[in-house]
C-alpha cells in the first residue's frame, strides 16, 4: 500500500525484521527431520548459510572450516587475501588500529594491487580440503578474475556491487556486460545486490544462478547513511522472491535468492526464510567466531573506497567457535548462537518440512514483537533487552 508523503508524491511502506513475526502452524514437526539444504548451481549445501565475502570474516582457512560444517564461505578476490602473501598479518594491523585511524589504514592497505597468482593459490587452498569453493569480486574486475578463478577450480563465482543491474550506462568506460560474462564463464554466477522485483527478473533472464538481496543493511555498512539508498530486508526479500517465483513459473528454472545482511539473530534468519529467501548470507555472526580472520573486527567491502567510503570497521568481539555459532550449544541468551538450531526449531513450530514450505509461513505485522512483555529483560539489559 502506498501513502502520500507530500503533495502528489507517494511512497510505499516497507518493513524490516523487527516489524514482523511468524505465526505458529496448525501442525508441528520434529526439528531434526526438516530439510534445510540449499542448492546453488551444482553445489548442494547441507545448511543454507553463506559467510559474507568480507576480509574480516572469510579467508581460506575460514572457508575450509565453514565448508566442513556444511555451509559456504565466500572469499573476496578484491581484498587482502589476493593482495598479500600473509593476509592475517595485515588484518592484525587493521584490527589493532584505533577507530580514528581504521578507515585511513584500510585505504592504504587496499592500495596494493591484486596479485593474480594469489587468486589461483587461494582457490586451490580451499579446494584442497575437498569442499566447494566460492569467490567474489566487483563487476569492474570480473572479466579479469573470473577466468582465473574458474581455471583454478572454483565452483561458484559471485559478482557483487552495492547496486547490481543488467543495464549500466556509462560514456567514460565500457560497461560490464553481466549477461555476456555469465554465458562465457565455466562456472555458475551469483549476482548481488538487488532489492527490487524488476532488477531481479532481469538478472535471472541474464542467466544468474542466484541472487543476493540487500542494499545497506549490514552491520558494518554505511551505504544507507552515505547515499540514502536501501529497502528494509523484509520487503526487499518478499519482492525479489516474487520475481523468482514468477520467473520459475514462466521458464521452469529456479533461481535461489539469499538475503544478505541485517540479520543478527536466529530469529532474523527464520524471518528471512519465511519471507521467501532460500538461504542467508551473514557477516557479523561469523566475524564473532574464533576461526574468523578479523580477530573480533570486520568491515564492509566498500569501507576502503578511496573517495567515498561506505562502511566502517566495527568491533563485534569473539563469542565462540564457528561450530557453536552454527550448531551450539549456545552460551549466550541473545539468539546469536546456534543459528541452525533456531532455523530447524522454527520450521518445526510452523510445520514446514522444507525451505520451500517455510516460505509460505503466515506473517503478521508486529511492531511490538520485541518489546511486548519484555520489561524486565529491557531493564536488566539481558536476552531480548540488549538491543
């Protein structure tokens, strides 16, 4: 429904995770018996969790750990891992910088050019563990890095930008042709980020094997403040899911969408799936693991931009191992651990045996869902009162 925000100017109401709730089902299921697998291209994941392609979250060792637990860590080819032989030493320096120096230091660190031999080396490091390998880069570098990564054996190639479109116009340079790139590359291509029905449809028609949904919701991202761009994740996910479903009905080809960013708890993940997502890409939750390279810090891919940084280095701390964050046992009361257990339990509670069934869950608008009856938690800043 649209509302007038001024004379002759309408705006559509959009919703975020804190404004909705999921309605329990008429039938409940054993959480251990639900199917939460996700298929991207030829890669089948046991859990629908992807770790964000941010240098403070994913490096080769983390991608291996994530893969062995059934998920997928996406390595950033524009970052530190493909610029430095010993990336963790560089990340230690970034983590040690004070807040005033952090962005400037990141800009200096990212001035060093990417070494193409390191792209192949990182892919082979991940593949040597006998797990799927996924890598990511911005559109400007995809034509160069894509063939190198594919030749080295990567299974999925992500092309990510703040706002992805099929039709990019420019006179000063040759625009990146995403449809041509997808057709030429030997591996499936996942594209992001999108928030609208129309762009999602065009990217699917261009051959994308998956889409990432979200502009500016990440904890380390400042795009919404710097550029004013973004659509709350509930509405963005629902719109992109509608495009996926219509495209599937029209063509018979199912293109998974993954909500990317804005999810800090298991409840947020469950809501993203219920809104139509096939999986989720998460950064902050995994940045808090012992295995993450950021040592309790992480930053967005646009943070080191030389002219207009659209991110910041944030401290999230280290709260547990990757296995604890994904599977528990949870040692915290804020919903940030045992994300897989939360998803399974929620699916059992709404009576969904598969992700596709979870996408049909009844949803209610509930702006008081996080505060109703939580007076003591809020007063004591525990559980749901920490926010």
